[in-house]
């Protein structure tokens, strides 16, 4: 495919720049994007107690059948094995439609259970709902709780992300889109419902800044005293591709959040280039050396025709991976573009990491 040819051409160009061609000293493991060459939209990655990484993605059709929630497994964040459907049984309240989006899974070490938060469209309405399902294994099968957490009239309740605050122990759920603010709300101890008496807190508002007319796909980590909120905008995969990843930070998981100010005042840390479009819906996961990696989806520019497309023709969103670099307290992707050619691969740890002790909540458990 076109993107594979680019990898080899970039590698060849690198060889030609060396005095001795490619006859250099052996280097460590390398990888090239995409790390999963399949339709794997809205990815979320979890490191499970077995030491492996599990990636979850939006519903797709494969081999003539629907996969409600895709799941793949990797030992190194680079080589992925697709395991099939983590949610083989649709929720009874959304059994007739094919609109299951953006899953996120968190592991509860005390209960020894996995909790999946996702979006679905109910049979009785057009708006999206947030929902929760549980399983004893990271690959599933997950079973829906039987009722949605919250529903809306449009797409304002999508892209959930669960986060346990290492300072307070609070269980928080982030979500948002539909040209409304990104929100967060505290969950009850059982993780199956919102904490009674709690209410949503608005965190990031859409505005006229570049790529922020719509904000969605929140992902939160805690590092070096800051809570970093990664999010995406504008709307993905229709019309002129403008989808990008941005970041804000705060001293509290409920804000107030300060947006990163990069080139031209934009908050963008990753955007399209001539090869990859619709770069977004990102999550963060740590490798064995404690390096943070941005996991996101992107569309091959060679497959895009720069026209409005119905949802079923939005193109293949492949799984991508790039390392985050921290500078002046802000995470960034080198060049704010997807990497091309061969790059040093993530470091693999032989055993799962210890609990983060307040440093990073992107590593589970």
C-alpha cells in the first residue's frame, strides 16, 4: 500500500545520507507507522496485569460481520494481534443499530474487573448515550450494565475516558463533543453510575482558536504535578481534513485548564501532513522505560478525495504511534506531525510496572 512504500523510501533516503550507506552499527528495535494496518478508529490502550497492552476501537465491519468493539493485543505497542470483538453482545437498549463508538477500558485492581465505557445510539432515539460494560478479562467478553449512563439529543455524549485521580482517589469520567464543552463527573465507587449528588463540570470549551470549533476525545494523565488533558478537534473525517490533537494542563483534574500555546497561538501538538490526515482521537500510554507514547488514528492521504463523505465512507483510520517529548512542562510530538520512516521503538518491560504512586495514571493498573 501507499504508506508502506513511503516507509521504505524514507528508510532508503536515510541510508543515502550516511557516509557508509546502511552499513552502520546495529541499532535497537525500530518501528514505522501505522502499527496496525486496519480500520481501528478512536483507539484507547490499556496495560493489563498480564503485562500486555490491549487496544480498543470503534465498531467496524470485517469479513462480512460487525465487530461492536474491536480489541487487539501487543507485547510491545508495535506488533498487534487483532482478537476480534470485545463486546459481542450489543446492549439491549441499542440492539438494532450499528453505532457503537470510542470505547475506553480501565482496570479496577481491588475488584479485579475491567470496566469499559463507550458510546452507543439507542434504538428509541437518534442521540448518543454513554454506557458501561464489565468483564473479567481485558479481551472480554464485556457485558453491558443494562442501561445507559446518560443520553442526549445529538453527539454531545461520546468519547468517554475513565481516570482515577492519584491524589484523591476520585473516580472521574471525561467525555464530550457536539460543539459543547468537554465535561467530567465523579463516578460512584462501583463505577457503574455517577456519584449521587455530583454534576458535570465543564473543562474545555469550543472557541474560535484553530481546530477548536469542536472539541472531543479527552484523555487525562498525571505527570510531574500536572494533569494533562489531551483532546481533539475539529470534526473528524468529513470535508476538509482538519482533525488534530491538542493539550491543556491544570493542577487539579477538574481544572481550570490552561491550553498549550504553540505556533500561531494554537494548542496543537499533532496535525495532518501530506501523508496522513485526520490525526486524532489520541490516548497516552507508557512503555517499560516510562516514556509516554501518543496512540491515535489517521487516514492515508492517498485514499482521501477531499470531499464530504457519508459516515460509512469516511475512510480507513489506522492505528498510529509516536513518542511524546516534554519541553517546559508541555508534551509535544516532534514536528507536530506523524512520524515517517523507521523510528526507535518503545521499550518493553519484562513485567508490569508498579502502581504509579501519583505520577502517571496512563499505566494500568
